[in-house]
C-alpha cells in the first residue's frame, strides 16, 4: 500500500510538471493603489485599465485599492520602486523630495492649457522624465494632467498684485514660492481644510485643482473664481505608474493588453480633465460666484514672476535643472 501511494504521488507530481511545461499557469494579479474615491476621475482611469485587461483574457487581473486603503498617498512611491506594490495613480510631484526633477511637473506656468499638455507629453522633456522614472525602477502606464485655478474670498485673483497682503493656500512648493514673491502670506493645508479656513477668515484666497474646488464646495465661501481655461497657471501631472519589476514580469501578451488598455484610459483621462474644468465653471456660476478668466497678459505676468522665484529656486537647487526647465519651456 505504501509503495502504491508513493508511486501515485510521484505520478501526480510528474503530471503537474508536464502540464506546467505545456503552458498552464496561474493568472497574474497586480495591486493598484490610489488616494481618491471611486467617483474620482483618477479611479475611473484605473478602472478602465483593469476592465480592459480583464476583457483581453491574458491571465492578468488588476485589483484596485482606492481611498488610500493599501498605502497612504505619499507612502506609495517606495514600495512601488521596490516591487512590493505593482501600480499607482500618483501626483508625480509627491516624489519631488526623492527625485527633485519631478517638481517640474507642478510648476507655475509650465503648462498653459490641455492642448499644450498633449504636446508636452510627446516632447523630449517628458522623455527625460520617463528616463529618470525608469532609473528609479518605474514605468509610465498612462499619462494625465489635471488643471486648476484660483478663488478669492472677497475679490478676483488674476494678477500678481491681486494677492499682495493676502493669506493664500497654494498647491505645491513652487506655487508657494511664486505667491510669496507676489507679497502673499502662505497658509499650508490640504484641500479638505480650505472650506473651514475660508469660513473662519483664516484664508483670503486658494489655489487648487478644478475637481477639488467642486468636491469641497469652495463655491460657498468665495466671491470670485478664476478657472483653468485657455490660460491656466496650475497643472499637475498625475500619471498611472507601474513598478518596472512588475512590468518586466509580464509576458508579451499581457504587456500588449496592458498597453492597449492604457491607451484607452489615457484618452478618457484627457477628455475628462477638460470636462472637469468646464463643469467647475458651471457650478460656480450657478452658485452666483463671479468668473474672472486669466488673460494672456495675466499669464505672462505670473510666468515672469515665476522665473524670478520658483524657476530660480529650482535651477539653483537641482543638478541639471536649468537644462530640464529649458526643455519644458521650449514646448510651445
């Protein structure tokens, strides 16, 4: 009986090995983390990728963990670079402390509008950013930029002189440097705290994304809104990124399916980013808030100020920063 059992186990082991040899394998499951709710455009981008990959039937599944349930927002970068986390939807400037070049992806006046962002995506500048990402063990799956604007509690904020003497919340270090150069005082806080700060008189003005302006109901606390339009100061690069180790572990069919899914998701991302800006204007108008568009002259004035503040700080503190900034600014 013992001999029979041993032979049976050996036969099963051999059969499993033979089946494995002819290509039967377990499906690959990837974990994708992000900080937003399942109603946010960035979650929907991730969901498109997951759904399209599943439809491709290449033994690849993507499990999405929204709302920071897997990792806190700024803690996602390190585990991804080490291959402990497969994918993230991520504001790249969050990693600016580790890779200072990434701070250029949240720089005042670097991107003028969504059409400009498309051209930037296909430029040598973005190729250089991708090279730096690859060196850190990361690859880009889908590119995406989200825009934003300004809002003033008591007046419109369109020119640098408009913020002088005001207490303003800015989104990102470079914007803080520029606004300080215009004579504003900076109050650092997450977008989720802006409403109360406006309500209690702590803030006179705010700079954030179009989606945050709406989702946090800032229109209830301000007199004037300067949205992202033909001229926008605030653009933030928020791509879908993947561990290079995880990507290299996929077979050719899985890589092809992922690339096709990413192309569809990126097209949706671009379209929805434009729509979010337009939707925010309607929400503010309906709430009785004055709309003040940024003119080409206003944009030029802010960029000149940024050159003396944010750009100067970047080029002086980042090795090769001037060359990288010049690459970005050369894209018309």
